[in-house]
């Protein structure tokens, strides 16, 4: 029986021993802690050096590489240089393999877990290989090497900065601060900087014992990448609110084996020295033993994905929500508000609101940020597309720094130029315009409204509804998809757009998909508008009048997808017998907390909801960009929305949600208006005699 011992500078309360068959040998394994005493560790190495086949040292790696530079850890090298017959190892190479493997495994299993995550590493020098691996998923890396090694209250903010630091690190690693400095404000400031960085980070990479001094404020909601987390420490992490622990150390016989101990067991079983073990040997051994790193959830499974969404003021009225501007607007001439509107278009993006509390039935959560750019639709249309692109790219850079994994474009920011294609190509984050879910939500809301009004004849089977539908702005991104979907539910579909050539091409492509559809084209809505049962307006007219609501059929359902609205409140008020709804807003799952965006609590515009759905699903990709929306994506985002608990919100109009009484009133007024407009029917006359001829004559006059 061979003996293997791990001598650790950690606590002796964590000691254990067991006997196990391992790679064809029987090993007696023991762990001994020295409670931080290097001299005690040296004595134990000399004592066990004559009895053990291999010794693992629970200290920092004795050497490591950063780029082309090789570093030697002074204290660890001192321990490994003690003369002994036993093979000595810190398990550095094996630890690197397990740490990197653990991170990559989490990225795959948890669906883009580290994508653009904010990662704080206590030491980028000692964990350089892990830093390289994480840099494939995120550029939001910070390293605390200067702070923890030198007491300098400064963090390194990139791999390039780490490389630069490493070029001079060999000059400063032997520096030591004078004893009296330990209690100076510099030391306190360094601790403050570290704690603040931990508070902002999503992921913290550190040796497990170095996290003991931190509590709920620094660790709550965090993911910890470390090694050798036993049950006691896992419970401590649970008490501190840690979401996930990624442990690069396997478990054997109920004990967590640190890389140094596992490496010592391999050396003892194979009879080799550390330099004789090749990478292929490690791969074969890990595979044969079925060893794996661990992904632990101390407080139960919880995954929080992150998003950002760009908003902007729709008119000067939105500026008045800011108190100083509201007061100024009452006493200033209109020219001053016009000047303010022009100036705000140049303002840098800023975070309008943080969004929290979104929770899918699957257990995945989402949090995000609403980032505002200052241009109104009038100003956005007045400038070149490149002007808006630059502001959106600035917003994307801000979203990346915040840790967002995907960014959505709202209102006019998604129709400028090529409708998101350029922004998606140049941005540092995946981009979506949300138009797929906007189209889905618009038809979802319209269908629900028609059913609640009860003024159309529903088919007994799955055929089309006996109705006529019109899409105003049919050649646009959302309008074209709405048109394709309406051909599947309405008997006749009327497409309206001033772009006649595009209309002809759209009709041709729609007939290829739905050959039996009845499709009619027009450059203006006024000609056929009076016969419509449902109208979808999806223009980018920036407030221009696109239809005459006075010509609309009583009881018609109008879904206004445009932002700003095609039908302002003053127009809607003219027709109380028509149901005008503001597209299909979506009720988000969970107890959602965010600032007012003009909708009821927990309700979001469909384009924002699409960004949230993709975040919940872990689909960090360019989903809907450009003007050609794929209706397959419309169907896909609808299904994903149902999966994650999205619901159609209460049908809302310009004055807020419609109650059942409101819809009943619209129905009553519509029926009255239809009856008034209907031509007078001839009165049925009963025959005076019962002779067959008289009966036939009476029937011949019946309508």
C-alpha cells in the first residue's frame, strides 16, 4: 500500500484520510493542514518525505506562464525545493486543466453562461489559462493582481493590461509594504476597491479560502469559480447568497480532492515524477476514472441572463417628465423647446432604468437595462442614418460594460437606415429589432379583440374567418409579416403602401406561399377602408395621417403598431364605435420592476419582450435584423414566448387598457351604427287567402 499525503497551508479542521484502489494501486490518502504555518509545512514535508510515495502541496503553483514569460512563486518554490524522496507537486497543471474545463462545461450546459459576463479574477497571473478561456466569451475581465500583490488600489481592465503588468511583474513581486502601511487609508481604500469590484461583477474567480472574509454584500447573486469546495464551505456560500459555484475539483470517497492531492495520487500510482507526466497522460486518466468538475447551486438552481434595450423620447412631451424641463416648458417659448429637442439628439446614451424580477416558468431569470438615446423621431429622421448608428453603437458599448448579453432596438431606432443590419454588423453585442414579436403581438391582439367583440363569423373548422383585413404600410418590416399571417386567417386581405412596385412583389411572394389567398393592392387606404373588419397600421410615417378613421366600418378593430402612433388620441375619440388598440403589448412573467415606459406595471412592448425572451432562452444572436422578417422567426418567437410565460396583456388603447365594459360599449355602439346605416327592409306581407297561387305570389315578394 502506497501512502499519499497533501500538506496544505489551510485549516487543519478540513483534514481527512481514506484508502482506495487507484490506477492499479492501493493508496492510503491523507490531508494535513498547517493553519497557515510555512515552517510547520516544511517539517511535515521532511517527515513524510521518507514515508510517502508522493506529496501534494496545497499552496499556489510554484511556477506559471503569462504569455511568453515564466514566473516562479517564491513561497511555493521554497516548499517544493525541500529535499525529499517523495515526488512533490502543487498540481498546477492539473488544476489549470480542471479550471478551464469547468468554465467551458458551464458555458455549454448553462447556455452561454459567461457571454459578456463581468468577471473579476483575484489573480490573472496565476490563473492565466483560465483568463484566456474566459476571454473567448467575454471582454469584461478585471484582474486584482496589483491590488492584492502590491496594495495598489487599481484593477487591470483587460488582457492587454495584464500582459503589460506581467512585463514588469518580476521586478515588483518581491516588494513588500512596510508594516505601518497595513493600517493606512491606502490599505482601506484597496479593500474598498476590491469589494466594490466584487459587488459589480457577475463572476468571481478566487482561491476558496480567500473568499472567507467576504459576505452577503459582495457575494450575493454571484458565480464563483474556485477549487476544493467541501460541504462546509458550500453551506457558507449558501448563507452568503451565492448563486452558482463552479468547482474545478472532483469528489472521491465523499471528499473533494484538490488538484495537488489528485496529482500526487497519480504520481504515486504511476511511479513517475511530475515532469514525466504528459498532457495525454492526464487526458487518459481523467477519462478512465470518469472525473468531472462540478457545477453547484448552493441555493437551488438559479440562472440570471442579461439584456439591454434602447429607447428614445417619442416627442417633446417626454422631455417634460424631467422636473426642471417641465417647469421650464410652462414659461418658455416654443422655440426653446425646439432647441432643446435638437440638442438632446446629440446627448450621449444613459441608463433610464434597470429591469429586474423577470422569471420564466423554466426557472431562468432575466435582468437588464433600458438605455435611452436622446433623439425624437423628428430628429432621427432629420439626420443621416450614420448619425443614429453612432449613438446606437455607443449604447451597445455601454450595454457591454454593464454585462448585457444581447441588445434590442426600440421604436424609431430599429427602422433607421437598413433596420439594424449595420448596427448588428458593427456592434459588440448581438442585436435584435424585436420586429418578429411585434408582428406576432399585433396579430395576437387583433385576433383576441375580434373574438371579444363578437362581430365576425367564426368558422366551424380551422378555415379562415369570414372577414376582410387591411394592412397599411404593408411593404414595411412588420407590415409584410402581418400581411403574410393575415392571409392564413382572413378571407380577403388588402395591402396598402405607396411603394407600388414593392406591393406587386410582395403579393407575388405571398401567393407562392398561400396560392388560394385573395389579395388586393392599393396605394391608398381610403378606397376600400369602409369594408374592413380589421386594420393593421404599421407605417413609419412619424405621425403623418395615413387613414381617415371617419370612413372606417363600425365595429372595426384597428391595431396600431406604428410608433409614434398613426392614430393619435384626438382621432380615436371621433369613433367610439371602433376599437383602436396599440399593437400587442406583452405581460412579462414574474414581479417586474422598472421605471414607467407608458404601460401598466409588468407590461412591455413586444419588441422589448422579444429581447427578453431571447435572453431567457439564452439565444444570444442577431435574431431579427433588416427589413425582411422571416415569418418562421415570428412563429418561433411566439412559441418561445409561451414557453417562458409571456402573455398577451390586457388590450390597451390610447387611454389605457380596455375593460369588458369598454368593449361591450364599443360593440353596442357599432351594432347601433350598423343598424342605422343599413337600408330599410321591405315588410313581409301575409297572404289573404290560402290558395296555392296566392301563397306563391306572397313568397315571390319576400326578400
